[in-house]
């Protein structure tokens, strides 16, 4: 027979964990999951079966199961069906989602660290630059997957990625008050931004719908600029999909509206999705 301190040492479970598992007072802290071989007020002793049960508890806890989830998981393990496998898959789904959330937070911390090294008056724009660049990269990846059936070549993807980066640089240039710099070796996106902003303002003033011909012409013009001169239909489609994905990320709303005007983010997003043939839920 083993004492509780022995069980703690052999399984890695804490005293309070063991107490909670064995406490029959389920209206309080107790879970009433396991009754020790010998259980008296202030005195418990555990046999081989108890040790095996707590060993299993420890393994389940290492896999992310909480104490309150333990009982059903143990019973699932003893069932002669796929109950335990399904319980493990559910837990894996939860943990993968949690890992994705942590990865996103770590990514955000990384570009905040980049901003910390920038000049004080440029830190906000440094944060925005990394955030927008990452968003543009996600947009191109999503667009490439969406038009894969159209056989978008690697060169098309690379060209659109460069175009999206130039668009981000142009937006940041306007926000920094630098105007539209002359681009050398690029596709001349920066000088076009002011004209696009005026076109959006006119469309909004006319209460034009995002799916109207004039709005769609504007999106196609923007997409063609992102795609680059001499672009194929596939590359233009990839650029349109990239713009649609970029304008679907809500956190891009602030820089877009500050550059293209109030109401522009929703309008451009809806127009781009219509041009790319995407539904509002995509």
C-alpha cells in the first residue's frame, strides 16, 4: 500500500489534485472520480489499481485534459469503440486552435519589437508596416490557393507579391506625409494612389454600388497595377484575389481609410470581392 505522498512522488500529481479527484463532495471542490483503496477521515492508502488510475490521469493531463475532463476520458478509454479516439481528436482540435492563437500573438510581438528599434516618432508606422506586409503576404498565399486551378505560375505569384508590397509602401508613404515618391524599377503604384483615392471619393459621393461597372473598373485598374505591366489574365486574377483578401482583413481598415477616405475600406473590399467572384462570407 502507498501513502498519498508516495502517489505524489510516483505520478507527479500534486496533493490538491489527488484530493480533488478523491473528494466525493462534488458540490464543492471534489470531483468524486476515484475512491482510494482505504479511505478514512485524514487517512488514505492506495493500492496498485489506484497507482495505475493516477498514472493514467497524469498522462491525460499532460495531453491537456483538465481534472474535470478526466473522468469522461477514462471511461471513454475503457469503452470498446472509438469513444477514446474521438475524445483525443476533440482535444487535439482545441489545442491546435490554442496554438494558432499563441502563434498569432507571438507574431504580433515580433513586429512590435521591430517598432521598438525605430525612431520614436516612426514607431507606429513601423508597427503598421510589418502588420500590412504580413497581411499582404497572407493575401497572396490565399489568392494563390484560390486560383491554383487556373495554373498560376510561380512567376505570377512572385510578381503579385512584389506588387502588393509596393502597394503597402505607397500607403505608408502617404500616411507618413511623404507623398507619392518616384518609383525606380517598380510598377508605378505610388503615383496612382492619389488618383484612386479621388475615384473612390467620387464613387461614394455618387452612392455607387461596389458591383457597378465604374467600381469594378477601378478595382481592375488597381489589380493590374499590382500585377505589373505585361501581366496575363491569370496574373491579373491573382492580383484581384489578393486585393480582395487584403481588404477582407478588418485590421487593415484604419490605414486604408486614412489614405482612401472615410467609407473606402468597406466599399473597396466589397468591390474587390465582387471583382474576384468571391462571396461576402469568404
